[in-house]
């Protein structure tokens, strides 16, 4: 007879970070996803991590216009002709 045991429903913050950035092995990925799906507290923490990661990505994509202009001005002044 086949006995199915429930998966452990725990993971560390490091596991969540690794999972967020696709740094987990297949088995750990399944375990972390199971935990996120079945533990409301872990799910909330993970959703906050996703939002923070997205905010960081968005803030790093484009420098503010004044900074781009400053870089371009410096390039024009210092470029050898």
C-alpha cells in the first residue's frame, strides 16, 4: 500500500529569497511554493518581498532626468576632440 506523507510546511527567509530570485533547486522550489500556498503568514511575507523586489527593480532601471543630463554634460565637456 502506498502511503503519502504531507510535505513539511516550513521554510526560512533565505529560502524565500532564493525562491524569489529563482536560485532554488527543483525540490526546494516545490517545498517553498507549497509553504507559500499553505501558510498565510509566509505568503504575506513573500508578497511583501515581491513588492520590495519590484520597487527596487523599478528604481534602478532609469536614473532621474537631472542625473542623465548631468552625465551627458560631463561627457560633452570631457570628451576629447
